[in-house]
């Protein structure tokens, strides 16, 4: 996957996650100071084990070590086995269903990328959403590197999407009415008077607000409704107890919990009632528990998620820099499938082993 100025290749075993990183020509992996766990080349970095109080976008940039990014992105500071045990004790239905779906984590995604991705998700399917996000990167993002004939691009910054020509270009790429939403949201997020920040600090700082405050701020963006705002709250803003409710979750509530049957439509009252019901049932990490049952109830886990678009030719540049391989261990495996062009890149050279402290 392309993330924060590099390409990260992942390969998973039962209790280990192998990774290697590919950087543009002239750039290398920031080194970690063994005594502090921080980058020795920049002040803008995270510790190897990220915490929920990290809110600055500069902490997760091209100057951040890949290990720090992976720890943060996968929320590895959260001990999943204890949560599964707690949910099973308070919910017999969860106990029955969860055994076949261990290790499901909520990612801690970049808020800006997540807002745009969920705008693309409205009235859409996973295959088409993936194509739209790919096209945003290919046509507007910065080129990173090419590996085995596949060009990788970073997700575009707000200023790369706030030009009036962007809407027409997105429509030509099949975004439909979402083109206007993405362009308008990019304009809202961008701050021309402070080009160095690109408006991103305000989004990251939503992590410091309450759920209600963060949710209200997100609703100001074009194309963001209550459900999309809740998805961003859960998957980017550390609102772990937030349960996004769609018709699928509504069906789970009615069928498996005999709750919400009095509602004929999923209106605001029904939405809030069901969200609060699950929050009270599962507690501080209710959003994580909901994702387990959501996954368990899906009939087609792939649903075209591995389909890729053909990238445009990359600019002519020299050979990118390839970094060493490392290993993460965790208390539960990560089942999320991540696209890589070839797992063989992870077999070259002697891997280093990084132990993640038991939670």
C-alpha cells in the first residue's frame, strides 16, 4: 500500500506481520534511536508504540519511520484479546459469532484520506469505491515509486484537489455527484493563508474533541452525513465507542438482538437509538465489537476488493530505494487483506525482528 511518501509491502502469518518499505529515489527509511524509539533524523516523528494522543499530521509524514506508521495505522497499542473476552462475557451472540473471526482491528486512518474515501462510498460498492480512491491517487497524488511494473502514488493533499478544474476531471473519471462533494470539501479543508499546514491540523485536532463535537464538525463538510461522520469518528478520530449504523447494522440489531423493530425506516431517531444501544452493550470499544459482527455477517468478504485499475505511466525517474524487512508480533493476527504486488520482496535479505511489547 502507498502511505505517507512510501510503499509498504505486508505479508502476514498467524502471529507476525512482515513488512518492507520502498522509497522514492534519494529518500531512505528514517532511523530510530534505540534509546528513545524516535527518529534520529527529524523531530517530527512518533515513538514505536503510538498512543491515542498523537494528533499532529506532521507525526505521520514521510519523515516518520515505517514501524511507527504501522503501529499507529493498525492500532497495535490496543490489546484485542482482552476486548474479545470482555465482549463475549456481556453478549452471548458475540460469543457465538466471534470465534471464527479473531483479530479484527479498527484502523487508525488519516482523517483527510478517510473523509474523501467515505464520500466516495455513498450509494456505492466496494469495487467501485476502490477504483475511485485509486484514481484520486493516480491523477492527483504525488508519484512515489514503481515496483514490478506497478506505479504507486500518495493520496492527494487538500490543495491538490481544491482547483476548480478538479470537479470536471473527477466527473470524467466516473465520480458522478461525488466529484462536487470532494472538490468542495477540499476547498473547505484547505487554508490558503497557511500553505504549510494545508488545513490538516484542524482535522487531526478533532481527535481531541468529544464524539459529539467531532461529529458536528464533520457534518459541515460537503457530502458528509451522520453515517459517514460516524465512520470517520471511529476509524480516524479515536472515537472507539462510536457505532456507525447502516441498513446492515440495523438488520443485525433487529434479527439478532430483537431491537429496533418498532422503526419502519432508519431515520435519525432510529439511528441514534440503535447506536446508543450497541454502545451501552459493548462499552468503550463498541465500534470495534460492531465491526466483528459486521464482518461475520458478510456473505462475500472479497466483493471485488482486490480489483485494481491500470495506473498511468510514472514519470521517468531513477531506481527507488528499497528498505530492510522487519517483523511485528501481536496478541492476535490481523485478518485484513492488503494489496501487494508481490510478497517475494519480503523474502530478500535477512529480516530484522522487532518485538511488540505484550499489552
